[in-house]
């Protein structure tokens, strides 16, 4: 039996045993685009802590201890704002009329549960930027399932043997990538070696192709208030790299359609994808072409000569 099937059986047993847990579990799963929005809230929380525009940071490990401690509160706030959870009387939220506390940990299994949460449901959340993974599940707080706390606040942790009492909503789901953290170190060094924000962004889109680049990455690299202007045409990276055959696709539908036709990653809200293109020739795959500026284009190979990229459809950037 694979891991996914085993977790599903485990979940079903927990849901049958605890009607309140089952009610909250179902409610969360059926929220509109729940997984996508949950992942985005976690991505935004980490980015807010890193504060790349002012600090240039992109790595969780560079945060101060106090900032890491604050992460749990920010996750709680972000999720409540995103999903409009009601305030709880005793716990953080009231979801489907049921009191639910929210606990976040960057270390899997490290959730710190306060004594007052005994008997209540906890929404346990984990995210790891290095692994680009996150999880969220529901746990009924019971004394027998907890390690005794020895810290000043007497907070408790879930015993490793009883993590199977967590009814997972999403387990090790994909966290939107922190491109700066995961790009090749030599490429990253070259990006940050550039003197101006514009030059750094040009180098970023030149070196990181066919991968989604989020707005916070742009903000961190540019370190300028008008960072979005540095991506656009009319002097931004889009016009600067066109002579190198590089397109920078944005998050609106015409650009997403082009990405689909070229079989590269489609930018989601607030994201960009750069790709070097070449006019389609006999040695290219015909099913990976897009009609642009009156000609058919495809993803360039190393053997394709550099040529001026076609003009993209003109639309207002929504990112």
C-alpha cells in the first residue's frame, strides 16, 4: 500500500471517530481553491518575514530568532484574512461553528500547543522553504497524545507516535518556489553582483528561465519601490532582453496561453516566466509553437542562433 492510500485510510478512521473534526475538515477542503490559497498565504508569510525589498534576504536561516518566533502569529493572521474565519471565543478561529486553534511550525512536528487548547481542535501547519513543501492537518488535543512541556509557557508537543492522529488536509503539498533560494549559487552571485536594480533583474530573467518568478523575488532583486516598472517594456527587462531572444511572460491570459503553447510553466497571479525563443524550423517540435507577431516561435535550443524576440500582445500588467 502506498503512503497516500495509507494516509487516506488513517484520515477516514479519524473522521468517523470525531464528528466535529470531520465537519471542520470537510469545510476547509471545500473552500474555493483552498489548497492554492493556503499555499499562497504561507508563501506570502515567509516573504513578509524575509522583507527582501529592504533587506535583500531570501533565506529563512538568515532571519532573527524573534522573527522566526513571530511566524506563527503571521500565519494565523494571514489564514484568517484569506478565508474570513470567524474569531473564536477561546481559540483562534471558529470554523463551521467549531472552535479551532492554529499552530505553525517550520520544523515538522514542532507545533507548540498551549495547555488551554486541551480538548479542542488544532489546525497544525508546517512549511519548509528549502524543501518547497507544506502541510496542514487537524488534531484533537488529548493529554495522552502529547509530550509534557518543560518550557516557561508549559506548551506541549504532539508525540511522534501519535502524529497518526492528525487528519491531513494537505500533506507535503507543493509550496510556491523561492527561486532565489533554489537557483544555482553561481547564478545567484552573478545576479546580486550587478550594480543597479535594473541590471540585477535583467540578469535574473536571463539566468532563470522557464521557472515561475514571483513578485517578491522581483522586489528582492530590484530593491526599489518601483520594482514592477523594471520588468515591463519601455526600458525594463522585457525590452532589454528582447534583443537576446528572451520573452518575459506575465500573469494575464494571453501570456499564459503563449506559455501553454510553448510547453513552459504558466505564470500564476503575480508571477513571470522568461524563455528564450527562436523561429520554428524543421528540427523543432511542431506541437510546441506559438504564433507571435506573424510568425511561429518555439523554445530555443542551445544550437539556435540568438534573434530578436517577437513583440508580445499588449496588455496591462496585473501583477
